[in-house]
C-alpha cells in the first residue's frame, strides 16, 4: 500500500501550530495523525481543528523514547513523512525509526543528550548514509532559528550576493506574557541554550565567550532598540559550512533584565542543573523540576502581547560592490493567537515546520540523505512563507 499522510510527534506549542497549519493545507497532506506521550493534549488540538476547520485528524499515544513503539505506530499509519515536534532528546530514536520504515524525517532542533549540553549536529549528520540507503530525506532544523534563518541565508546566497562575508542572526522576542519568568518554548531547552557559554565562528575558528558576555544595542524594525546578547545557536554550525566564503557568523537574542536576573538566580542556586541529585531519597533532575514549575509555553498564547522580529543581517559583494541587507519577519503574538491559539514563538516555529513538510511531501525538495535547510533551493520556501503567515521583508542597510 502506498504511503500517505503526515505523522506529527509531540503535542506542545509548536506542534499545535504545525498541526493547525497542516490542516489548513489538507489538500497537500491528505491525512494527518498527531501522536504524543500525553494523549489528552492531542485530543484538545484534534477537537479544535474539528470545530474550526471541519477536518478530522487521527490521534495516537506514543513514547518516542521507545523505538519499537514508534516503528509499530509508523508501520500502522504508513505516512509519507514524520514531523518530529517532540523534544531534541528524541531526535536520534525518531530518525532510526524513520530509517527502519523508509519514511522521510523533519525536525526543528538538533539532538541533545539529556545529561550533557552539546547543541551539535554530529550525531544526526552521521546518519546520512543510512538515510541515503533507505532512500529518504532527513531535513534538520525546519523551524525559525534554525530554519527560516537558514533559508534567508540561502536566499541571499542564491539571489542577492556573489559572495557573503558576514552574517549576524538577530532574534528579538518583544512579547510580554505577564509572568515574572516564563520561557516561550520548552523551558529545559531554552534555559540550556541561554545559560551555556556563547560561541561564534570567525575566520575558520570558534571563539568562545562566557554566557551573555557580549551585549549590543540593536534597532529592530517595527520594535525599536533592544539589548541583544551573543549566544551559540545550532545553525551557526551548519551555516558556517554551507555559506561559501563566509568570514564570520554570530547569533544575538534579546532578553529583558528581569529574564536575566531570574535566570542568574536560578543558576546560582543550582536549579538549572541537568544531572540527577538525591532529594530526600528521591532522584530528581533540578532542571526537570523547574520545568514542571514554570508555565507551560503552550499555555501562554492568550496572555502574550507584542511582536517578534527575527532575521539575518548579511554583508558581502554583488558585482564587485559591497552591500548589506537585513532579511526579516515580524510577527504579532495576538495575531498568532487568533489563528492558532498559540503565541508567536510557537507560531514562527510551527509554520516553517509545516512548510518544510509540504516541500518534502510534494517532492518540490527531493534528495536522499540528511540535510540542513539551507542546502535546498530557497525561493520556493520564501514564497510559501509569504502566503502561510510569515511574510518577510528586505531592508538595504548602510555599510
Ligand atoms: P513543548 O514542551 O511545549 O512540547 C513538547 C511535546 O513533546 C509535548 O507534547 C511532550 O509531551 C512531547 N514529548 C516529550 N517527550 C516525548 C516522548 N518521549 N514521546 C512523545 N512525545 C513526547 O515544546 P515546544 O512545542 O515548545 O517545542 C517543540 C520543539 O520545537 C522542541 O524540540 C524545541 O526545541 C523546538 N523549537 C524550535 C525552534 C526553532 O525556531 N527552530 C523554536 C522553538 C522550539 P508531554 O506533554 O507528554 O510532555
């Protein structure tokens, strides 16, 4: 029987948006199955889609840490592709399940070890030959960053520049959710990212900084000047390989003073620890416990107001003339909520996840092996962004 439909794994904030958007593109995807560990979360999303769009999606319960369960589910559903919107800890197992069942794979975040911060692609890239042998694609990082930022860089390389020397990825979330401290996507992954050492790539080497050591003031279109901190972000690893002639690539993200002082305090008292500790005879991981206490990012939609502005400042040469552009998207949290009942960070991740899936499903992006998003033709993705809810603009910047 030929493969049909999409299987989405995970039912958090990002998955909610991707599932709603897949339903809006049901003519492409034909059939949608949403599977996660907590079936009640799938049920809520299913019922909303049924009420609003009159589209029935299937749901299932799966523990994506268990390869046998996953393979059984994939074989039963027989989808054309699996969209992994669970957590980065599950990436390798879901990839292996896709290899065993010859089904395309997409995710939005690189594999992470549960008890060690790495943020690197090595283990996923190592599956390239197995994906080729299974005649399937593994599309890594089809969210916003990584994801759309890679597409913006590829678009610039393919259309705007003969050579690119400098890239700064700028991520501003100017939203306010009313909480003293809350993360806009999975707390464990968010806090690992922000509290780790910073790192950027220059002239072929990695330069490491202390966490949040480098701060600049940057003027974001449609938002204004905001303090932005240099972080290591996983797309730096693939873009430094895939953008030819690059001299430097960095990543900056905005944080409020309140976010930083809460995070520092939590770190100082050991609440960001990712190793098991003994608490009154019970083994707990402090970061997991903290994650339980913090607001669920999927629940922040209604309260969050303000905008996001994420994009790439790209500098290089075209026909011998130096030029600099900012390619970006601005998203309004409340507009995202109206459409999907999710806040802007889930929205800006879930929409590109659906677009990546659409391009593989329709074979507009074809190949075998494991790829980062910037390795594909960008224009077609850029066209989809315009019509699927994430329109982009290009600003010419002074040199
Ligand atoms: P959430 O924590 O809201 O949702 C994660 C979902 O995965 C939950 O439904 C959870 O189920 C499910 N899950 C966790 N473990 C398993 C498992 N073993 N088996 C099955 N399901 C499981 O996260 P977000 O929606 O905020 O983020 C989803 C992904 O998107 C993350 O990998 C995150 O890093 C990534 N991301 C990427 C961005 C980008 O721009 N590229 C930006 C933001 C996020 P349960 O409810 O039972 O715990």
